[in-house]
C-alpha cells in the first residue's frame, strides 16, 4: 500500500537503520550478539516489561 507521507517513510527507514546497528553491535555499550541486552534496551525505550 505504501506510505502516505514522506515523514512516515523517513521514520520507518530510520527505525530499520537503528535495529541494524543494534544487531551489528554498533551502539556504544552494546556488544554484538548480546540479545538480552538488545531486548532490555528496546523494552526500556518503549516502556515494556521484558
């Protein structure tokens, strides 16, 4: 269906990029393959209990 607004598409692409950085361990304080750390970070960002 696509995106109706450029800003929505832009934010979606930025989200993909951040998730790839997480997966690759490119964020400061996060090691590559630290799945528990990644889950904890995403849960903290979105206010979800994990």
